C-alpha cells in the first residue's frame, strides 16, 4: 500500500459526476489504478466524505457549494490515504471507520466513532457482515432510488495497460465486469457464508439504482443482478 499523504496532494483526476441530487462522485488519479471518492449530502447541507481524495481547488469549491464537509469515512484500513490532509483542511470533521480499521486509521488521525448517527434517516452506515469489522458500507435511500456505497468487496475496473495492468489482471482486480477479487476477499472475509447472505440481502432492495465502489466505474446496469452473481461466486 502507498504511504498515506501528510499534506494536501492533488493528483490528476476526472471531473466530478453527479449521481443524483444528493450524491457526487469522482475518480482519480489518472493513469494509475483508480480510486473513487463519494460525497453524500445530508439534511442541513452537511456532507459525508467517503474514501476521500484531494482535489483541485476548483473541484473543492464545488464541494463546498454542495454543502459543508462534516463526516469523513475511511471505509477500511487501506483507505486512509488522504484522511490526515482532509482533517487538516476541515478540523471539525468527524472521522469514522469500521472497528477493525481503527488502529490503522488512528496512525493518521483520531477516530471519533465506528457507529455513526448522521441524524438523517435516509443514510445508514453499517459494518459489512462476514468481514470481521474490516469493511463499512452506506445505504442511501431517496426519491430517485437506493444507492449502495461499498468499498473493496468488489471492483469495477477494466483491463489496465502495461506490465502493471498485467499484474492487476493476474490478481483478479480487473476484468470486463464487476468482480470480487479472490486475493482481496481472503484478507477481508472471515465468514463467506455471512458475506454472501449480506450481498443477497442487498440484492432484494427493490429500488436499488446503483452501486458505488471505491475502485472503478459506478455500477448502474443491473446492480441487483451484480450482487446476486458475486454472491453466488462466494461458495
């Protein structure tokens, strides 16, 4: 894992995209294995920053017009690259992570809670079943449907160029469709039966419109079927 940043470090990134009226997302860095930040707007124009990355000042200004950064979620021990610079920029941020990630995240900043209450019934944070407290997820409901914000349970990254891309293919983190990487699952999942049941439960959300993952494109096509297919692979 690359060393976490100590200062605000902007790498080339794509422009932010609007997922719906209350969700923005952005992917970067360009030319490297992508990671994705998601911004959720709560009641009172408060923002959740999920798996944050440092953006250009123009894009940060857009975030600040969208709302006030209030909560920051480091969704696993690996996803803490920019937590310290974000906390420095917004000292009032409430830092959240899954229970098993707390010690690693606190190498960078103090964690405020592993069981947050956002004061908004449309957004719920949960520790993912079957991961021994290693992974968190957000379930966001709204008039336009439900959005599921995940982390490393699966990836949606297409084949990457060069030798590095070849290695990513061997590791099983890239491919033509969303997939769970066996190597990653060995580190995340302590109970595959429970994790499979969790994915199957999410697949029953009737109005599930998309799944946002921390690596790769937003999954908008057949998100429920994607959950069922990946759950079936966890035999």
